[in-house]
């Protein structure tokens, strides 16, 4: 049974963009294999290194774990901007291979190290290499997969990065058990239970380097290298922080998200010591806890959208924070590993739900022009909070330990004849829980002051009326000044020479009502129009011309040539105005009752060149800035790539005669296909 969406896709000529198609893509499948295996190995290495430094730290295990966490966090603040500049200057494929080989070698070297400072230094370098590999992958992705598959590719990438956390922790637990079983048979393994895990980690990065070596990743152009400007980076971060502080919704959400990161940092910093000393569960116990947290995160991220169907998303965010805090209180009070693991699953679930809900709220309520700086600055603030918590909470746990040993009976509390271990790690985790509660309550109070934007999708489901098979509908699209008018006239003359009855019209316009709407839309005196009002006016003109001109002509077997059609609205209002393609498409499908062109000729021209061709009296749309028209041009190319069955892209930056050669070739192909369809029907 086909759905309305299926019918629209068939009418639009949309090429499928399924996950199965993406996974079968040769280059992406290799990249996915490299990313999945190396991410799993990185999680194995993460758990192994925290266990290693906790063992080497002895009585100061908490501070040792804090040190390695700081070493892994600092590169994001110190090296992140530099890594971005390197990726735009150097060969990305080579950078990824060097990063993989370097990370694998450094993890393997840790097996032979007993000095904490050396492990801290190596961890810092490993994280710097990771900051090169991940953005290089992201920058290369648009060159490897079609644009219509980018959303799927990013989703799979996120799952492969974070979904392998529980698997990595489980593998570490198994390898530690194997190391203990091997015992004295292999001296280095018996003395270092993390050795097998670190060797496996090194092997995963070697596999990743091998996969990347066989991926055709083009090097970036070196004609205009990007200059490394740290002052510009600083200004961008300052602008983003200023917006986070001044925007109502962003300021309300930021505190909760940043505190949530700090709480996770607290768990990561003192978790290994809590498991090893307070729960007396050893290195394998920490692996079980990390596995449980990863499983919970996956559950929470998957269920967040379902929860948002029952409750408003801001309530889901606040409730997730408060419940996570409650679970953290209970987790810190557990007497054994089994109960702690069960509660850790719930902690991960509500952390995952809060993470998805918080970021979705920001995406829905922050204007597109500020999103980049907002999320960039939020990342810096979150990393700073994580860094602070990794530094503070182990010291806090150590302070609580000293105070409890001084004022209590060795840190124990006896209630009703029962002994209760009041360790410093428990108290520090309780403090983290208090911070999350305060953040949740504050966020809820601030959100009540503001009216959040909750976009409601259009529910316009028309009865689609397909164009008759006897007619032919052709649309010309392109940016301002691309030469559509010239090519429309030549196409009309060419088709008439072939004995075809041709009707030429334009958008907006083509009817008395449409022409009056056109005056409103293009007259500079109209001034600023709300984007939705603009989209509705274009759709109104389109509905009138389809009913009174285009459908009757097609029914009579004529060829209709239209200067602009639905794809103009998708590019101008859907993309450049930021309304989103989905709603603009739904509105126009309803307005036209599902009428799409048989052929769309996109005259591609860089917008700055097109604007130079504009006359001395530019219209309201031509007066928009270069950024606006650049978005339009990019949207057109993306739409054309997603709909190859009906789009033909023609280079319009040439002499009109040369352009028409390609236009004529496209028309001839479509006429030949039309003739074949007619003979097949006969």
C-alpha cells in the first residue's frame, strides 16, 4: 500500500536514499568499517587507560584518573581550532592514515609504561590525533556520498561512534578476564591486565588505516589556502557565548546542558575509583559499569522522541535531568556492583534522553544564522565544564575521604547496628547530583518565562491529479540572471519548428491574478515580507496558473514551458529563507494537486555572476544579499542531484548559443522518450 509520501516521491522523480543503498556504497562502506572498528577500539582503549592509571596511581588513584581525563579533554580547547585549519590545508586522506597509525602505535606503547606523566602525555597526543581524524572524515563525507544521503551517513556515523561504547567496554571486561586466566604464562600480560586490550586497540587503528587507504578521498584545493587566524576563532567563540547569554531560550538551555556534561565528567573522573575501592569490583567492574552506561545511553537516545510525543520536549529535558540526578544519588549509595550496574543503565538512559532533547530544543528555537556559533560555543563551554569537573571532583572525593577518616570511624557510619561505607567518592557523586538538580530546576523556571517555538508540520494531503500523458510540461529554473528568459524563447521556437503546440508562461504570474501577485512579490516598494507570507503568495499564484493555464493545456496535448515552478519555492523559501523544504513542498503539492514537470532544465550560474547581469532596476528578490543567493544556488544543485529522473543541469556561464545546444539536446531526449512512451501505450 503506497502512502501520500510515496506518491509525491514518484511524481517528483526522487531517487531512493535508503540506508541499504548507502551501506552498499563502496567508499562509504569502507569508511563506515574504519570508523566502527576504530571507535570500538577507542572505547576499549579509553576503559583500559583509565583502569591502567587507577592501578598505577595506588592510593592516589582518583587523582591519576583525573589526570588522564584532563589530558584527553585539553586538546579540544587547545588544539581544536588548529586541527580545523590543518584539515583545510593538507591532504585529508593522508591525515586520517597518519592519525590512525599514530594512535595505534601510541596505545601499544602504553603497555611498557609505568610512569603516569608519560601516559598523560601520550593520552594528550592521542586526543589531538582524534581531533584531526574526525573532522577530516566529516569534511570528506560530502565528496564520498550523494548529498541526498548525507543525513543517513551522519546518523550512521553517530551510531557507530557512540553505539560501540558498550561493546568496547564488554570487550575490555572479557580481555581482562582472559589476562587474569593467562596469569603467569605470559609475564607481561600477567603483570599488566590491560595489555591485551591495548594491543587490540592498536590493531583496530591499523585496520582503520588500511580501509582509509583504499578510499578515493580527494585532496582539498590548495589554490586558496585558509590562513590560520586564532584571533578570528576567538572572536567567533566570543560572539557565540554572547548570543548564548542574551538569547532567552539559548540562555535557559545552556546551563542545563553544561551542568549535565559536568556531571558526566564527575562520573568518569571518580567512577573507576568508586568501582575499584568502594564497590571492591576491580578493573573488570569498571568495564561493566561503562557497558551499562553505554546501553542506557542508546536506550535514552532512541526513546527521547517517543517521550516527546506524550510530553512537551522541554518537560522531557527537565524531567530527564531531575530523574538522572535521583538515579545518581541512588547509584552512589549502592553496596555492590550488581545494583550499581542496574542503576547505571537508568542513569545512561536519562542522560541520553536529556542530551537529545536539549539539542533538539536549541535546533528548533535558535535562528539558522546563529546555529553554528551557538553550538560551537556550547561545545567549548561543555568541554570547559567537563574539564573543570575532571579536575575538581577527584580532589573533592579525596578531601571527603580525609574528613571522613578524621571525624568518622574510618569513613564508616553505623546505623542500627548496620555498617554503611561513607566514602569520599559517594559524597562527591552526591554533590554532582545536587548540581544536576539545581540545573534542572533553574532551567525549568527559565523556560516557563519564554514561549518556545514548536513547529507543527502541515497536514495538507490532497487527492493527487497526475498530468495527462498526452501533454508535456517543461520548467526552466536558475538563479537571478541565469538567462532563463532567453532560453525559454529559443526552446519555444525550436519546439514550434517541430510542429508542436506550445504554451509559454511564467511564475509568479501567467494569469491576471498571478500578475498582480507578481507585482507585490517583486516590487522593492513592498519591503520586507514574512517568509511564510512570501511562500503563500507564490503558492497562490501557482495554484491559479495550474488550474487555469497549465492543466488545460496539458489536457489538450500541448507542450507547456514555464519560467520557474515549484523548485523555485523549495530553493528560495524552503532553503534560503529557512522555512524548510518539507513544509514548502507540502504546501505546493496541495496548491498544484501534485502536478510536477516532466523535465526541469536548471541553468546553473554562480550567483555573483548572475547578479551582474541584472538590470539597472533590480527587483525585490535581486536586492537580497550574496549570501541569500548563494544558498539558492546550492539548494538548486542539491535538489537536482536528488531528482535526476527529471532534472538536467546546464552550465549557463557560456555564450547563449552554446547554452542552447545543451538545452536542445535535453529537449530532444525528452521528446524521444515521450515518443517511446506513446508507442508503448499504443
